C-alpha cells in the first residue's frame, strides 16, 4: 500500500507532495517552510528517506536542501542542474527505492521543457506506475511555461515541452495519476486550468500539448505567455546556491514613531489587513497587500528587491501567516512589525488616512470627468476594457505613477485585490483615489461602454 499527500501552497499556486508506504516516504518539491512537510510525515508515522526536486525552481525558494539536512534524507536533484551544494545527481531512467517493504520505487524520467534539466518522477508500486510527479512539465490541461530560463532557449524549450508530454503519455498507463507542482494559480504555468485531479488518460484528451501538433502547440503557447513576476529573477540563483534555513520568529516590534521614521526613510510599510479595513483607515504612506490574497506573489513582484519592509497586521496570527508566505519567495525577515490597528500605528495628534471604495455602477452613475485606471495585465485587457480608460498594469505602477493623468483616479482590476494595491500606491503618492472593489463582469451590466479589441 502507498499514500500520496498533497501539501498545498495556495498563495503561490503550487503543490508539494509526500509519498510513501508504512515506513518511509519521499518529499517532492518541498516549500521553504519545511515544518509542514515534517508534520505531514509525523502524521503518517513515516521517515522522510528521500527529498527530490523536479527542477531548479524559478517561482519560489525551495526547502529541499534544508529538509534533507534536517531529516538525513538523500537529496535528489536532476544531474543537469547547475548547483553549488552536494546532492545525489539524478539521470534519466534511474530508479530509487523509497519503501522496500511496500515495493515502492521512484523512476526518474527526463522531461525537459520548463527547464533544460527538468525531470519527472514516476512512483511505481511492485513495478506498476501509480503516480507521476510532473513538476513543471505536464500540468492540468497545459504545461509549464518555457520562457523562464533564457529568451534564446524559449522556442527550443517549448518544443521540448511537447516532446516531454508525449513521452509521459506514451510510457505511462492511462490511469496513472498526474501530480504537478505548478498549475494551481502559479505564474510558472503557461495557462490556467480548472480542476484539482487528473490522470494520463484525461490529459490525452484535454491537454493542448497532447491534442495539437508540435508547430500549432508551440505557436499557441508562445503567443499566450503572460508577464513574468520580477522576483523570479532571484529565485533560480537562490535555489542553485542553496537556500539558508528560515527564521519565523516574530520580528522586532515597531511603535508609531518608528513606523513614521521608516516611511520617511523611503522604506515600505505594508498593511496586511483586508482591503475594506485598509480603505476605511490606514497609516498615510503605507501600502495594502492583503495577507489572504496572493501576498507573496504581488509584494515580491512590486517591491524593489532588498528593500526593508515593515509589516502591519491586526493580529499576531495574521502576521505569522504573512511571514511564512514571504520566506517562500526570499523575503526572509521583516525589518519590524506591529499589530493592532491604525489608531495604534499613527503618532499622537495624527489621524489615519482613508479613501473611498466603489462599484462599477457607482462609476457609471458618477461624473465623467474622472480618470479610469485599469491595472490588469495586458492579456486580461485584451478581452475588453472600459472605453477611455488608462492602462498601467499594477506590477509596473510603482515606477509609472507620473503617467497617471491629473484628476480623481478610479482604479479597477478584475476583482478588487489588485485595485486595492494600486489605490494604496496612488494614495501614498498623494493622489485622490477611489478603489473600484467589484468584479469586472459588472462593468458592462452597469452600462459602461466597453471596447473589445
């Protein structure tokens, strides 16, 4: 008998896995906060004997090296990956015994495409394939994007993705579970698909890499590639060098004077509360990244790399959860932190700042003499936009505030979270801003003129 437990890393749109028998198990693509993987093994009553990486990750800092060190497990990394630490180099076709008593073996299967060295691992029970840990190769209905390594390699890697998908489909039984690392919201996925479970058989009839000829597949894949989060530049080198252990102890406590001083010094003060609470009252100059949204992705994408960050939260639990999210993308230690509310964070005699929230119906029924700012990505805007709106994607807004026309700014995205980030950036810059906290689907229903390119 065997088990496979998925470890959700929802903030990054990824999954890690723990798989094994009654005594030992393998950890696949573990997140940097390794305690979750250790706890999962403890619940199963197994020892982690092996830790494996499908590739050197570009979207998060791995916990693989530290997990192997703490547990004494063998650390398996594709042989073609250029890394600076000791590991067991894995070659195509090699088999590793995971749990002898359960007849569990892990077979490496070279699947280049997401990276040149990418390797999938097939879990075999008594010689039969039961699951494939496909990392960034075969995903749910799509594949991992091929453009994160080097622009000159992108088309070649896209073609390799097609070949790798077909190899998996040809060599594995239809009922083999497909267990990817990416594809649940991760920007490492070339597109997003619905659903949470799939098999080789299902992918044969639904996955674009398996239903299209290579030229059509590559053309469609390359045309659909979206923006790459800026922090990805730092993830590969960090993983290749060997990430340090994490420190999740509480940061130093900042009082109102220190918060003001850090803002004055040009540091980032990030309010983790939900966007409704932030709009109603916040420290002037602070920025709103909701802890319960895609905090790690968007904060790491927007913040100048290495800039000190102070975190504000309404509870110690929210602060701890945010720290955990941020270490996964290399923001290791907040400079300081404070819990409570705006009244606790502003100096005596000062009052919290605020701005208005609204809907698309409010925009349609209000004055026409306002600036409508669309902060969605270009791929989203291509599906339709408010006539006359200005387009600056949220991940570029910090460096383009001067391009926002004068006047009151009504800022929107697709659902409200990114509009709140953008509104906080504009508010911190002294602009008169209204955050449209609404689904973009409501824009047409509200009577706004939409343009479809």
